[in-house]
C-alpha cells in the first residue's frame, strides 16, 4: 500500500546568535527517516530533548521562522511543499498536542472543536465526536481550566477526529495520566489507525508505545538510530542498535537498568555516532561516518548492529 | 456574589485608608513647603507697605500661626461632615471650584482616555501580531519616541504646529478670550479642548500600545496559537478569535490603570495650554499655599484613580471565566 507519509533524510537546524553577532547553525534533527502506512501506528520514541516535537511541527509546517529544513517529506506520493502543508494541516493532517495548555484558555471547548463554525452540521459533529469519547454535551460549555487531565486529552483527540484526518500526529499524548487512563487514550489512537488513518505517535514512553504501535523508530540526540517492527521488542536478541537495547533493559519488566551518562545537547553531538560515548561496544571507527541502512528487516544507524528478525 | 460583595467591602475600606494617607501626605508636604503664603500671594512690596494689624489679619487668614496638627484635624473634621472648606485663593467654596474645574478637565480626560485606549489597543495588537516586521518596527519606534518625550514638550510642539504655524486651533484657555460666557458655544469649547486632549491622548496611547504589543506578542508565541496554526486557522482568524480574546483582559487593566497617568499628564498639559482644569488648579493651589483646595483636589483625584482600579478589578471577576467560574466552583 502507498505510504501516507514518507520522511527521508530530514534535518532541522536553527539559526542562533552566539556571542554577539556571530551566527551559528544549531542542528536539532539530523538525517531522520520514517515511513507511515495507512492503518499503521508508527511510534517515534526518544527521551526528552531529542527533538521529537520538532518533527511534528516540521510535518505541519509550523516551525519557528529561524528554523531551517532539509531533506524530503512526501505525503500520499507527492512532495509535501509548504503550500500543501498549509492546505492540509488541520484537515487531512492533524495534531493532537500534549495538554490543555494548547487550548485557548478563554474559549469554551465547543467553539474550539468547531474552529469558529456555527452551523448546525458543525454543532452536531462536535457533539458526536465528544460522545464518541464518552464526553457529554455539557463538555462543550466548559473552559479548558475546568477539564481534568484525561478529559483534556479526549477533548484534544476530539479536535482531531472532528476533521476526518488521514494522518494524526500525536505529540506526547499521555504524560500526567495514570497507566489506565494513558492506556485508554492510546487505545483511541489505535482505533483511529484501525479506521484507516496513519498515526504518528511521538512519545518518550517506550512501554506504552509498544502496546499500540506497529513500527517503532528510536530517536537519540536528533537522529533515528533504529526503525523496527514493534514485535522485535518482544525479544532483546532481535534489537539492532545498542541504544535500543539499552532502552529495552531500562523497561521495568526487563530489569529496570539504566546506563550511565546522558544524551548530548543539540550542537554538542560528537562526530560520527552520537551514542558512541555511552556505547559498551564502541570502537574507534564509530567516530567516523555512520550510515542509515537496512539491516535484517529493519533500519539501523550502527557500524556493528546485532540481532534482527533472522535471529 | 457574596464573595464579590466582600471583595468590594474590603476594597472600600482600603480606599478610606488610602484617602486618609494621601491627604495627610499632601498636608505634610504643604507644611514643609518653604513658600510663605503671604509673600507669594500678596507680594513683598505690598506686605512692606501694610500696617502690622493688616499683616496680622492676613496671617490669620492664611493660617500661618495655627499649629499644623490643629489645621489638619480641623480640615479632616469638616471634610468628614461634608464640608470641604473655602478656597483661600479663589475665595469660593472648594466644592464649587472643584466642580467647575473638574467639569472642564473631564472633557479632556474622558476624550483622551477613550481615544488613547482604542488607538493604543489597535496599534498594540497590530504591532504584536507582526512582531519584528515593518508595521511593528514603525509602531514601536513611534511609541518609544513618544513615551520618552515629556508631555509638556509634546504639548509645546503641537502648540507651535497647530496654533502658531497653521493657526487652525486656539493657543490656550478653554473659551475665546474676552467672550461673554453666555455667547460661548459648544464648538468653541471643543476647539479649545482639542489640543490638550490630543496631547494627553498621544502620550497615553504610546504607553498602552507598547504594553498591548508585549501581551499580543506573548500570545502569538503561545502554545494555543501554535495549535491553532496546526489546525489550519488562518492568521486573521487567529488574531481575531484568540488574540483579541486573550489580550482583552490585560487591556482592560491597562485601560483603567491609565486613568492615573492621564490625571498626572493633565497637570502638565493644562499648565502649557493655560486650560482652567483641575490640573492647573492643583499647581496654583500648591504654589499659592491654598491648603483646603489642594487637599480637596488631592482627595478627589486619588478617589477617581482608586475607583478606576477598583472597577478594573471587579470587571476582571466578571469577564475572566477562570475567576468567575473558579469562584462559583468553590
């Protein structure tokens, strides 16, 4: 099937003023590749500060003015130009943001879902989507500050579903929710995908992402280090990249072990593999170019990958 | 509702204390003034030619030998009974002088207040929504220039342009010189009020525009505007639906807080245009040692400014759903 979204070799950098008038380019996302098919949930998993949200903003064309974009974005087979982004965003491509802070604090929920439309059809539609997520008609008359965390998430999903989208980008939809509520919210995204849309789930929570995702792209310091089927995460031996393996070990059911060190800040990445300084298997060659390449049923950015589906 | 009444009650108590403090401060400053009312108002030469009895009568009239505590308490006692005393300079009840002056000034201030509010809001929203681009740079440049210009200097500039060079507007006063009070028309009054009102409006506008711009720029970089963009809302709709809605609350506070600035500005501006308003009366009373009039003006001005802020606070509770409903919930 034709993919809904193909991201290939996407790089995002910011122009910054450093010490007075000296300009510098700050790379935040480097060489990111990703594909989402209809009916699929693709999760992008990475720790905070790895540049995940910018990926969402890049696809929607709402990056700040000092951002610089390279690489290619294709939507349903054709290049996703800024003009196309503008025409599609909010209709075919929708964003589900993190929390109620993304709703206008002084506008009631109903008008926000309807985006200012006042006709009867829009009204019945907004009531319909709210009802679909177990929210009664009285929700329309609430202000964002009157919503609980879980309600706010469902309202945000309602804003997306009210548009009948083909691609839903969910940017960290679960923080602050307890495991059951988070599971329910993710269930809603699975439903949307089962309805035929593509879902890009951006999260730092690998464990939750695995409950609904078909494909998982692991993000480290602004780069995708591995793209694998969610099923690969069932067994450690199938994982290809050392960072993915480290993430696997950090899951509660797999020993809850973390590795020392932290992710480098944007602009401070070492040359070559960004994970090399923390990698147990790093060799001198890892300081050179490390290509993004297919490996055993997945994609990996490592000179000495392991595992794969053949194992 | 009960909460709001309690809130208003507390505010009123605070207002009484404030007025007491302000009147006391004005009185103390006046007592500490090195200006001798006799010398200022009668003149050194005239005093020298007077008999000691005449001087003594004048000293009694100006209250030179009355102890300060007694003077203040006497004024306060009368004031509480509703008697604001008699102006020493105008030789008329303070209430009457205030009434006339306030009526004159109110023209200016109400016009300047509304005009500066509307124009300031429009310019501020325009600049904030286009931050960093040409409209913003022009508006910000103009507003910064105006706010760093002293009000009296701006008044002189307008005076030179409109009254001297172009000759389209009168040079000062509130009615034509030498005209019979009965023959003065409304158009005359408006023409005389135009320049002072314009000066006050321009200085007030710059401040409001700069503050509104800051708020609007914050709103445009907020998460909810980002989300509105992500949802495909066009910029005009974002400014209209989200920008104005969210800038309304700070603008309201700003608008009522600007009463005090317009009041302060009117003192200088009325002086430049010899406009017989409250501000000019305040200067005359202060320099001439007219204690009852000065205290009267001080108390009335403080009450109006306080009233403005109080209205803003109360309106906030009605307009902002977070306060209105937040209170209703608890």
